[in-house]
């Protein structure tokens, strides 16, 4: 970005060739005064509260919470804050590999480690290959609004429901959401800003596939078996 401001309505500074053709000392002082004034105005603008980069609607710097470098400010969390292991999962509700992890690996790790693991979910709907993934992410946020995200996680990855709107409503009923509130939230895309924030976080880490995980900051990719996670977790716990 060019740091030189363009100020609408500002007096035009005479060109160098005109100065050489006979601008007197008074005119030169006028030019100098204009330049100094513009510089002071620019510095004042730069220091004015609210003049910095725009913040997207529904977000604020104060809501940022970094976990091993990942911003998880308003993402669903399962497990105590004191857990020695944190797994951040970037996932897609239409991804078959995410389903495999959720049905096989995640339950095994929960049984084995219990409250030693803190799980955090971040949406990463791959819309180019999963056309309903974005809608399912919105629905998951609507379930999260009612404190039922992890029930949604289990039911949507159970393989018992499809991905169309009727299936989304049926999945909501299965976990006993407030149906009217859930439907309105989903229909109005109330949490589009949150999903957009998650997608930006995925882009920040160049996450091109799902599922992708950070285990205490260590990156893992794919629906890996529980043994692979356990080896890393045991090493971290031992350390």
C-alpha cells in the first residue's frame, strides 16, 4: 500500500518545472507550508482511534483467543481448560474422512484420555467439493448457540442423516434443539460471520484438506487412527 495519502480538495503542489521558471521565495514558502500541513494531517489521521483496519461485522479484537497460535475465540470446546492436551480440529460436516475420524478415532481418544484432552472445533467447509458443507457448518453453529454442538457433531457424523434441509431439521430434532429457534437461525444464516472467521483461520494456516488437527500446536492431517494420536499425546504427557 502506498503510504502517501491522497487528500480530496487539497491544494495542488506546483510542478518542478514551474518552480524552475520563476517561483519566488514567497511561493516556495507557501509550497513548504502546504507539504508540512499535509504531513501533520496524515499523522493525526493515523493516530485517530477507529482509523485503523476495518473489523468484520460480528467480530472484535477482544474476542480473539489464541490456542497454540489458532484463534478459537468463539468456537465449540469440549473438556476442561486445565487439560494438558488441546486438540484443535478443522473439519467439514460433508467430508467422509472427517466422518471416519469422528466415528472411530475421536471416541477412542475420549475413552482413553478423558479430561486430559480439551477439544476445539473449527469449521472448514470445502465448498468446492462439498456443496452442502457450508450450510451444515451454519447449522452446527445454530446447535452451538443452544449448547448442543457436540451432540450435533456426533449425530451429523453418525451417517444416519443426509445433507439437505429436511435432514438438517431431522438431525436437530434428534438432539432435541428448540426447533423454531434452530430453524430461524439456520434459515437466516445467523452465524455466517463466525463461519467466515473460521475459514479465514483455515486460510491462515494453509489448510487445504480436512480433517486437519493441531495437537498442542503439532500439525496432523487426515483421518489417522487413534494410535497415531496416542503416540503424540503420550509423548506430550510424558514431557
